[in-house]
């Protein structure tokens, strides 16, 4: 479903990625494990076509991101870096605006997704009144519209309390169980990837130092 092929990237002459390669099969939950600065977010940025690699390629369901980014990313939903919203608008208004950037807004599907992430009671409240956990759920709703086949998550539980972490973990596991979702996510927490992932790649200083089944 997702193939990362020999990615290299430098920032201002310093190596950020050095020959990173791995593959994620359909229906797998795959974790990128490493400390801050290991290259996890750079990898996701390249997958999303937001960061240009020096060399290497990314293929999503056989389509190269570097050669045909828009078609490759049709199957992808993502939470990348800190989600950004219009704080003075409601969660619902944010979803309508953000989805209009990439296509038409399907209200029925949006209502279903909002219910799925347990935001129905607060979706008409202004985002400035949301807790961090609610913002993450709104970001997750955005990532699931329209319904993707692969979900990319950049440190999705960072800053959440234990209850929020458990909710997020259970939600992702259920997405895979009920919908066959393929998931790639970054984390610096070994316990998190052990509980969620089928396989992991370990990054350190831009280098891939290991892969493992969990």
C-alpha cells in the first residue's frame, strides 16, 4: 500500500534522512519510532509531498508521489505537525472550509465522521473553547474526510492525558478492525507502538537502525 524507497534529505547541509526504506502493507498499522530529530516528521512530510527529498521515491498503491502527487494522495488522510484551525469559527465551520479546499463537502458523511470521533455535542462550539484532546479529534475528523484508505499521523497522542491516549489508540485499532484502514504513525514512545503496531521502523539521526514485528 505504501512503499518508502531509499529516501535522502539534507537541511542546510545536515543530513535529515539517509537511505530510509520500508513498506506498509494494506491493513497494517506501522510505526516510525524515534526521538525528536530522528527524521520521523521529515519522512511524513516527503510522503505528503510537502518536503522535497534529495533522492528516493514514495509510492502509494503503486503511484509515485514525486511524479503524480495529487493522484497518489487521493487515498490519504493525515494529521501532520500541529493541526491549524480558525479558532473564532466552530468545529463544523472549520470542517466545511478545510474540506472545500480539496473538493466538495459531503454533509452526511461529515456528520457520520463527527459522530465517529465523538464530537457531535461540541461540533457547533467555537474551536477556541476546545481542549487539546478535542482539537485532536477535530483534526482526526478532517483526516477522515473524505474516507481515505491510508491514514498518516504525526505524533497523534502528543500532549494528551492517559484517557485521551487510550481513546485515540482504541479508535485507530477499531478503524483497522472495522474498515481495514492502513495506518502509519510517528511516535517517540515505545509503549505506544508496542500496543498499536504490527511492525515498526526505528530511526535515529536520520538513519534507519532497525525494523521489527511487534
